């Protein structure tokens, strides 16, 4: 966790890092929180790949949502392949995208998202402010 927190601090301090691939690193919810805590104050990251970090759940996605809702989020692409977060994660992800102006692509597996989870995205797609 301390390594991810340090990485989050580095991301906040640099303007040259645009893409970060952290796929398959056994990152969990606590690690994700450590990464994004500092990123909410300033970030130039446009592409974040968290794919195949199977320990990330809806709890971690809620923390990521705080970052994606921040005015400092300039992320354009978010990769979440291989993270089976279910309906709770879909709701957390959709909530985080509400009002976001920078994300143009969110890529994830949808096999365990039901109509309940998809309804959160439906609301998001119908909201013209997002």
C-alpha cells in the first residue's frame, strides 16, 4: 500500500506522466485508495490501466470514483478488464462518471453485471451534464 501511495504522490507531482499500466499487480481496494488519494489534488494522467487486479471491488471503485469526479481528473481512458465487480461496482463506477468531462472510454468485463447494474449506466447516459 505504501508503494502505491508513493506512486500516487509522484503522479500528483509530475506533469509528464500520461499513461500508467498497473495491470495484474494484485492491487486491492486499500492499494487503490492509496494510489488515488493524492491524485485528486492534481493529475496529468490520461490513461490508467488497472486490468486483472482481481482484488478490486466496489469499495475500491467508489474511491476511484472520488478521483474521477474531481476537477483535476483529466483521464481519458480507464481500463478495468478482468475485474469482476458486479452490480455494486457498476453503480460505484457510474456514480463516479456522473459529471466527469474527461473520460471518453471505460473498458471492463460486463459478464457479472445484471440489469440492476446497467440501470446506473442508463441514468448516466441520459444525463446531458456528463
